[in-house]
C-alpha cells in the first residue's frame, strides 16, 4: 500500500486547518509559538543520572564468561555511572579496557593491590581523589555531572574499624557545601536498623559462633548486632536511598554464587542488606528510582547483588 498520497492529504488538511485558525484568531500563531517553546524547554530540562553500585567478587574472578555476563548486564541496564568494589587483579589500564566494552570512557581505580574500589562513567570525573590511608581497603571520591560520589568498601571484620572509616568519609563529605548533592555508596559490611526485624536470634547466634572461632572477627557490639556504623550516616543527615522509595526488605546477599565464586543451586544463606547508596538531603530530593537488581545476570556475577539509584538532576 502506498502511504504517500495519504501523507500528502494529511499535510494539506493540516495546512488548511492552520490557515483557517490564523484567519479566525490572530493570537493563534503566538499561542503555537509559545507551545513549541514550552515543549522545547521541558525536553531540555529533563536530565537523569542512572547509578549502579556493585561488589563484583574478586574482580569478576577475571573469568571471561563472567566478564561477558557483566558486560551484558551493563548493556541491558545501561547505567551512566558504576561504582565497583573488589576489583582485585585490575589495573588502571585493564579497567580502561573494561570501560571500553561497556562504553564508559572515564574510569578510575583506587589502587592496584588487595581489594580496590573503582568507578566507571560516561561522563568526566572531576577533582577525583584516591584514599588508602586509615582505610581497611580504600575509597574514591569524584564529582560527576555536579554530583559528589564517594565509593567505599568498609572492613568486613570489625565494627570499631568501620566506625573510624565512616567518620573519615563523613569528615570529607562535610567539606562539601550542603546545597550540593552527595552520594556515599558501596559495600558497608554493616547492617541497618531499619532492617532490624529481619535479623533475629538465629542471625545473632551465627555471628556469636563466628567470633568464637575467629579472634580477628569482632562485628558484634557488646554481644549485640551493631547498627551504629550506618547510624553515623543518619546522624550526619544522609538517607538510605532504598528506604526513600521502599518499605519492604530486599537483601543484597546472598546470591546464586558463593564467596569462592562457585555457582549454587539456590540463593542459600542468611539474607542481609549490607550494600547501600546513601544521599544527603540535596541528593535525596533528586531520587526518582532506587532498588536492588536481581535478574538472570546478577544471580551469577557475584556473591552480592547490585544496588541502584536514578537521579533527576533538574529537581
């Protein structure tokens, strides 16, 4: 069927309608121009930033199949910024190569030994810093599209060390003007009081047993589950972006992969939420989406699920 004649007729009808309206109402052209300008302004005003934070378990195990799985996940989800924890085995150069696969031209890694954190982005990283001093692992700071990012990975073994780490990060964040958006994200290895009902006597008993077996593990606070680390973020005015939009509990561990990188038949283990994205008051107003990503990719990439947030930069 030839659609050209129909399109031609529709154009004639549109011209006749516009001409007649202009004859009847001299204000019609002005109204039309105003509508076009307002529509253009609304379109220009819409600017979003999609952010993922992900502990990828020993640098994706440097396994080609798993790396492909991660690349496919990023293509499917299409984040603008990715905060990465446990980038073991990567260097700045190999991270840049990974960035090319996921179309993130701007990447940064905190260090090249141990358990680095990293950040990849579609947009330039401004005034970035790498901090290893006084941290169990390290953290990164960068400014992207006007948003201040802190990417952290706190100690897995001692809540008192985590208290020192969060104090360090918050001291840095305090230097930023309060009217500018700030996000602190990563693997906090800490539990939040809003999830208290999920962590009953069974969880406490398991943690007590762990401390009896291992002298270096001291995650309990006077024999009780510790909520003080994330409490410091709340005291500083930061908000849990997941809780901004959700009332239900959603774990970030376990997945269908264990801590050694072996695939399991199911996500066995105690569900916990230890991965977060925290926002100061200014950034919290920009949050339009948040959550934990569980799909056919993230079930098997790592022993953690990624968290995400989407910001409306014009809010």
